C-alpha cells in the first residue's frame, strides 16, 4: 500500500475516492442480496452488452494508438453507450457487472499501457456504477409497474440520462476540485462540445437499448456510428493539441495570432475597440538557474493560471514564448474608457502575480517560489494600430518602457504610468 499512487493525493481526495468506491460496493451488494434469482434474458442482455463493449474498445484502441503518437491528450472511450444501455435494461447488480468487466478490459488494453494509475480507473468505474444506479432508480419503478413494454416513455429515459450525467459529472468534478491543481470553472463543468458529445453518447445508448429489446443482432449496428464519433473526438483532440502550449495549457502563439486576427477583423467591421497586453516575467532566468527548469515550468503554469483567472472568459490568452504571455481583450468600450480598463486589467494581473506563491517539490524537499513580478505593456485597437502587427508592436514598445521604468510595472501606449511598487533594476 505504501507504493500506491493514491497515497500521493491529498487526504480529501483519498477520502472522496474511498467513499465513492465503498458506496458503489454497498449498493451492488444490497442489489445482489435483495434481488433474488436472475432472469435468463437479463443475463443474455448483459453478456451481449459486454461483448459489444469489448469489440468497441478493441476497435477504438487502434484509433487511440494512432492518436497517441502525435498527441498526449486523455483517452476518450465513449463506453457510456454500453453502460447507460445496461442501466436502462438490467437490474443494478447486472449493470454493475457490465461496468466492471468493461472497465477491467479498458484497464488492460488502454489505461495500463498509457501509465494511468489504477486508482483512477477504479474511481471512474465506481462513479459509472453509481451513475447507472441513479438511472436505474428512475426507470425501474415505471418498468416494474408495467407502464411500458421494454423501455419506459421518452420522458423517463431523459430523466434517467439526466440522473446518469449528474452523478457521474459531479463525482468527477469533485475529484478534480479537491486535487492539488486549480482547475478553472470550464475544466470542472466542461464546454458545450463536451456536453453535446455526452448527449450523443447517451442517445446511442438509448438506441442500443431499443435494438436489444427488439433484435439483439441489430444492436451491433451502433458500432459503426460509434467509431465515427470516436474519430471525430480524435480530430478535435488533435486540433486542441496543435493549438495548445503544453507547459501552460494556454493557446500557443500561432493559434493566438490566427484567432486574434479574426477578432480584430470583427471589431473593425463593427467599429469597435480592443486591446493587447504583453506580459513578461521579471528575472525568470534566475528561477531556472536557482531551482531548475522543472520548477520554472511549474512557475509558468501557475502564472498562466492566474492570468487566465483574472481576465474574462472570452479574452484570448496565450503563451507567446519563453516567459512571455499575450492577451487580447476584445469588445472594449470607447477609446478613452477602454484605455482605463486596459490599465486596470493589467495592474490587477501585476498585483496578482506579485502575491503569488508557487508550491513545488525539489530535490531538497518542498519549497514555495515567491517574490515573482511581471512587467506588462498594452496597446489599443484601432487607436494604437490598424492591424494586429501594429498593435503588437505598440504593446511591445510599452512593455520595454515598463521594463526600463524599473520592472513590476505597467505601461499602456500613449497612456500615463499607473503608480505602483517597483523592483530594482538589473
């Protein structure tokens, strides 16, 4: 047990993991003890779902291996198609068995080769068991009352899907929120595309359940669209990997430029205003020289998280290279008000970084890297430039002015200096 990866997690995460797993075990045990004998038809349905799920895993594993050669994003197995169908059709003890068998196969074929700790798979399987139990609790009373042949009415199925998603997503988000990192609200809740994908997966699960109640062989037809969906996920993940800086999770410079050109073009057509901030960590080389590049990478990631948290959701944030970051602030008010807003945003970022302490682990033990400062230059569109390159040049000149003014300070093109603390010159 001393070598278990779970021991490296904070106590609050360990408590959540153990609680979820114990609850799943208790509910399944109660289902087995109180459920009586099994119907042969249910056993056949469970076996058929396991077979289809394993065939899908094998096919998707080939896709995943190709994707992993060029990207390091998480594996997306879409196994809810089979586990949700099991929750709709089977007693909870059998649906739990389907989940356990499929996730054991996932461990052997995908998760273990990828180096994922086993406790994550066990916790994920437990959340799916609990989600399936919640979905079963919605449809079982209707089905047992004889109100429907096969599946209940669509409204009950929709409620079951909502219960399934709620339980699963809440438990996954809770584990992320309790961890050492500082996930954003978007990371915890997920984006629109993530929810659409989940909905599509559950819809396929309903279709599989309907096929199994009519002709079990036709359920195999779900494999083809499921693999197409899997490839669509693969393409989206590759696109995200190609546009993301691996050390900070922000956009990379190329992706930021492409999107910034688009947003400035929209502002030009709407006769609107926008701004660019260029931020550069002061004396960052000293962090690398003192603590090593791994600590430097942790500092970059922490500063990126603070920067992303300080600006608006629709603001465009990227790592521009080295210890330099860039932000596009679209949809600003008129020129005069916009400049004041840019100054305010930049100074909030500066103060936030100034108060940042980054806990890291080194060969000498855990330390906190503090005393960080950042210099920021800004420029507005269209006042300081008619295109992206011109605005970037003006912001870059303002950044050099901030550095020359003593670092840990803010300059905006053609705007007065904001009074604030400064560090010593190099």
